[in-house]
C-alpha cells in the first residue's frame, strides 16, 4: 500500500485503502439479530411500516456499534439514537404541516445546528448525522404512523441492538466479569503499548510507538469513563480495572521520557509491562516482575512505576481516571468556534441545497423517494469518512454496486420474506463493511432498498443512483466554496486547543507542583488534543490541492507540539528524581517554545503565550 500511496494522489490512495483486523463476530451476530428479526415480527403482526422504522433505528445503531466497552457503547450508540429520534419527530411534523419552502429553510437551519455541534467530537458528529438523516426521512417517507410514534419505534429499534450489545457476552471472553471484557482488553492494550515503546527506545520506530501508546490510553480512558448511574465504579471488578489503568500512567510517563532521551535500553525493561498486560487479560495476579536497571532518572521512574503497579494491581481501590470533563461552556465554545462555524455552514448549504433540489424533483417528476438526496448529502459532507473527493468516489461506487446487487436479488427473492432475510444478512455485514466507506455504502444501499420495497413502495434502484450522483455534485461544489473567515477552520481550532493544553501541562510541570494526579490529567489532555489535531491535519492533507493548501504548515506546528509535550514529560520525570532540570532540558524547552511561535506565525495561526511558564537557561 505504501508503493501505491506514492504512485497515486493522496485522495485516491485513501479511497483504495481499507481498515484491517479480525472479523468482529460478536458485532456480526448482533447485526443479524437486529434489523431483520424486528422487521420479521412487524410483518407477521401486520404492522410493516412500524418494522421499517424500527429496522432503520437498528441499522444506524449497527453503524455506530464499534469495538470497545459496553459502557462506552451506551454513549456511542445511545446519544446518536436520541438525536435520530428527535430528527424523525421534527421531520415528520414538518413534512406534514409546512409548505416546501418553509420546510427547506427549517431543515437548512437544522443542518447549521447539527454541523456546528458535530465539531465537538465523534459522538456529537454521529448524533448530528442521525439528526439530519432522520429529519429528511421523516419529512419525505410516506408512513401512516404519527411523528411521535415513529420516534418511539426508531428508539426501540436502536435500543434493541444496544440491549444486545450490553447483555450478550463477547465470544471468548471467559476471564473475570464478562461485563467488562471491553474495558479489560483496552487496559491490557495500554500495557502492551508501553512494552512496545520500551522495545523501540533508541530506534526509528519510537515516535510511532509513542503515538500508538497515546491511542491506547485514549481508548482505555473512553472505555472506562462511559456514562454511569453512580459517580464512582460500583463493583469490585470495575474498581480493579480503574486501579490497573491508573497504574499504567506512570509507566507510560517513564517510557515516554526514555524515548525522549533516545538511549537504547535492555529488553528486560519491557518484560514487566508485558506481564502486567497478561495479568489484566487473564484477570489473575501479576506474580514477580523483573526490575529494570536504575542507572538513569527515567529508568528509576520505570522501576518505581512497576513496584507501584505490583502493589496496587490487586487492591482494586477504584482510582480516579485522571480525566477532566469538558464543561458546557467549553463545548459551546467549540461549537461556535471557527471549526464549528465552517463545518456548520457547509453542512447547512449541502443539506439545504439537497432538500431544495429534491423537493423540486418531487414536484416535477413525482419522485417518491426525494428524502434520499439530502440524506446522502449529509454522509458525503462528513469529514470523519475521509477526504472529500474520496468520499464522493466511494459513495458513488458503493451506491452503484449496492443498487445492482439489490436489483438482482429483488428479481429472484420471494416477497416479503426473501427481502426480510436480505435485511438480516445486510445487518450482519455492516460491522465488516464499516472498514471501507464504499463497502458500507453498498451494504446500506441494499438494506434500505429492501426496507423500502417491503414497505410497499416501488423499487428505486436506478433513481437511487441518479440522486446519489446529484448529491455528489452538490457536496463537491459546496466543499470548494469560499467561506467567511479562514479555511481549514477545524484544523486550526484543534491546533489551538492542542497548543493551549500543551502550555497548561508545561506550566504545571515547571511550577514544581506535587499534584501528580493533576499532572497526569493534563498530560492525557495534551496528548489527546495532539492526536485529534494530527488526525485533522492528515485528513486535510489528503484533500484535493485546492483544499489541502489551506492547511499548509500546520503539520510542522503539530510536530513541534509533539516534541514540546514529550520534552515536558521528560522534564516531569527528571524533576521527580532530582528536583531540578538540567541545562539540556531547559534549553530544549526554550528552543521549542520559540520554534512553536515561529511555525504558528508561518502557518497563519495567532500567537498563543504560555501563561506562567518560566524557563531558566
């Protein structure tokens, strides 16, 4: 794939790239037991339209059913489902009671709101998407039930899949309490990532391994910090996992400091974290841990962290997760900031234009499926799914493939039971198809066309292709329109947040504070913000040149920030050991702060001072 990436443009290489990994069989089983059985029960009961709506709710829940903990799945599936029910309610009453022009304006305003909120994070983005797609479906799909019933049925469909996710054990999860198998895997992955970084110290792969450690810590933190009825962990198994996660933080800090120093260490150093990972996975005692040499501050910190882990691992005291919850004010600032405004405008224009064009076609050509065009535009405008040109190409190819496949099945399968089986099969394929946008589009196209036909509407395979191509044209046009303010607002907003969190972390370390828990929370926040900024930069760099040029220089800013945060971590470990910084640490911090200011200026980013940071050189 690396050779391919150098031979073709980035946006095309992205379109040809698919995620890898084992087949998530538990998610496949849930998908098979969700939309299809719900539709079957409704058909047998003579309430087919209810089954169609419930199956739609289960389908969208299946798209959001990703690997992780059960607790995190409540947020990842449940929040978008609630937004989808709200969109269905608004769209249903709007489509029934307001004229076309007013409906277009209402849905455009809804697009502005959903786009701005989507800038907050992945869960908010999923909620914004479901809000708009279901609003279009509610406004355009002819269903006999009133809007409030549609919303409740949609929630029931999503809730059914969520119940399967929470209740059904994951195959192969035999160690410990099966309810926390996702959390256990996530925490074990942190220790494995620490060991991998220690193995890479002094080599070329150290930087990539540090990034992988950040991703593992982010995933574990999300897995453990999902919604709960009580503030603290309420079971012994969960408290133990919290303690094991907290014990990994000083290990990660010491490993990062060793990677910053760049001096190779013995293989013995990584044996301890690997044994801790095995103990987490098997839910057993750690046993004796090999101690590394104590010849340097970072190695002494590593040894101390291993001793602390051995002592705390089995006590299960329910340690805090060292995360700072974002306030409502900070979430609002993100939504109305430069990134939220730019994305909100593009979503509103794409969705509103899709509704207007679809309404025109509906009135002139009597198109019964007009809601598909704006719903398609919503998926196409989402940057989460890749560069714009890649999204358009994958969506078009996936729709054509799905429409052709469905046309073949529809000509052969008995109705309605054959189509119900096709819905169940498509639901089972969704967890695998989410690895590539074109494959996901093809599977969802088959599923939705089957639902439409079961609901009594005529086949719409070929009109689906035409409407998808129209949506592609609309989103491509809107994506290249100039907007008020600077372009690449999402990238700039994330880089600004990453800079602010890096400065907060640096200021805390240099202040000499003894609050290690606060330091670890700031460190986690800084690395997470950096990872989000880097992901946004990499995505923008893969756009067409007309869009990619607006983020030029931002990758250099992110690289400097990464070095600054790594150096801050090395300073923290050294201060713990000796109580003062060496000249090398102080000079490096001063150099990186100057370099950061210069690179932000070259990239057109406003200057941000580091409050309270004083470095003696």
